[in-house]
């Protein structure tokens, strides 16, 4: 048996009671004492695990070897131990229930596979207890199966078994019960990805019709849940097209039907989610609604001094009917890691020249560009002094770089003041441009 010390630490964490009490200095330096609950559970685990080894899930939020969840709906959380091996060389979930003050190994779920990929718990059927959703790697990292088990009848009952690339437990119809969103690959590598939704209807787990992504499941970059403009929950799938373009599919339940609203033609709308470099959907204005980005090319300053393909980003949300709602506009400087929000009245009049450590902003007036603002990336030992020299003011101070701005004489006429620039300047949040799923 491997890592007994590790399992002991996990068990202690799992059995800690809620709430805190103040300790004296002497008590703080005393070694922790094992609770009676811990000792009883450790003994039962040692007897039950035999020649199996611990096998923690590889992804997701629940990656502990020992996890707790109220599966039976009696108000007392069961302990789940994830293991593999033994005589059958399979995956095993050992469930321990607290009965009469003693832990009892009440059942074991055996699954084919070499590793647990992901584990989630959700209320799916409206009956007491949580459902257990388990994804396992069957033979390699590409071949995976997801299972859903309910315990409402007093023991594990399998509701779903499906191949998958990614899955999410998500409440798409806002009825307080989760559905299982499953993404699968096509028959060939070039085929478009297929999504399905499993949901409980009249006591039966039903499978939706198959819907297709815009691209291959092999090119998926991110999958996450978010809110549409009409506050319905949706699943956003961002996938790569070629080497420098993303397209985002948006799936939700509209009028009781599982649908890809980003491909909806029922209202004559056409949601354009393709762009020329990797910018992911995000709640950029922090209003609780997910915004999608599209590019708006800016005008070049002149024929010899191009803007090097500089573009503004138009951020918009969509509703369950696939209609677009404009939200805001930004200029993103990905190398510097910052962005500036642009007033909607200036979006067709603004140009940016990126000179590396300086970005100059121009406003077109009567056919001529007028420089109004410069954003400076200052490094080196004198960056503090430089950030306030020659009329500059600091926008953000990092460990090795200070971003500062300077305003030109006519800046205020076009709405650029120190206050408006400070309100409009933001650092790009970490992992926006990573391509991680």
C-alpha cells in the first residue's frame, strides 16, 4: 500500500469539524491528535483496500484520494476512497458510511479503466442524495467514459455510461437540478465535435438530440459555463480553427429544447464568433453575463506607418434567441498584458500605433490624425521617476514594469483626461491568452 502518510493527512482534513476555536500558544505547538472518527475510518479502509493502491482523479476540482458527499441523502456525508488495481486491475470507488457511530464499508463501485479523470457531485433527479459523476480513462488519454450513479434507492444505480472528451454538470434550464453536458469526438479526427445533454425527465434520464460544434473536438481550447444576456445558463466551447483563429459555440436550453444558439437561424441572426487571434469569451464588464469578442479593424495612420493589423475588440453578449447585444469596446495590448476601454463614440475614429514600449492613440478629425494619449511601459531602476516625469502619471505598478500615461494638448477636447484614462485602463487577467482548457 502506497503513501499511508498522505492518506492520513487527507483523512484528517476530511473529518475536521466545521468551526474554529482559539488555541493557547502551548496548544498550537502540540502535535495534532487523531480523532476517534479518523482512527475508525483508517482501520476500515486498511481492511477494505487489500492490495489496491490509491488513485486520485487527475483533473477537475475534486482531486483528493478521499472525498466526502451525502450520497444517500440522510444528512450524513459518506466517505469515498478512489483506488485501482487488485486482482481485476480495474478502478474502484470504495464507499464508507457512518452507521451507529462506526464506519462501515457499505459498497464498492468497480469500473474499467486505468485512471480516474474527473469526479463531480450534483443533484440531478430531485430525490434525496447527490449523484456521483465519474469520468475514467479507459485505455489511453483519448478514450474516456463518464458514468452517473444515483444512490436514492439505497445503493449505487448506474444512470449513464457514455464516451466523452469533456463533460460538465450544469443547470441549463434553471430548475435547480443539474444536467450532464457531454462532448464527444467524431468518427474521424477531422469530423466536427458532437455534444449531448443528459437530463432527468419524469424520473428517467433522457438523452438529447446530438448537436455539432463548429470545429473538431480535438481542437477544443476551453469549456466553461456562463450566463447569457437573458440570464439563462449556457456552455461555451472555444475551439481553434487553423493556427490563429478561435470560434466559440454557445449551447443552452431554449424553450425546452437543447440548442446551439450561436448557430441559430430561426430569427435570421448570424452570430459571428470567429476572430483572428486567441481572445476568449469572458465577463469583461463584471455584470454576471458572458461577453464574446469580435474584431473591429482600425484605420492606419498613413501608407508608410501602418498600424500593423491593430484592431479594437467589440464585446457583445447574446441571448437564447441568438441576438447580439453590444456591451463595450477595448484595445488589447497582449504583449504588455493590458487593455484600454474605448468610448463607443470614438471606435470609428481611433487609431493606435504600437512602438513597443510606447502605444500612441490618435483620433481622426477632418481627415487628419490627432495624437491624444501615449501609454508607456517603463522598466529599469529609474522607472519610478520616469512614471511621473514630463507630465506622465502611473496607471499600474508591477514588479518590474510600471505602466504610465501622458496626455497631449488636445486630449481633453476628445474626452481623454487623467480620470477617464485611469478608469479605462486594466491589466489583462491571467490565462486569457493561454489556450488552456
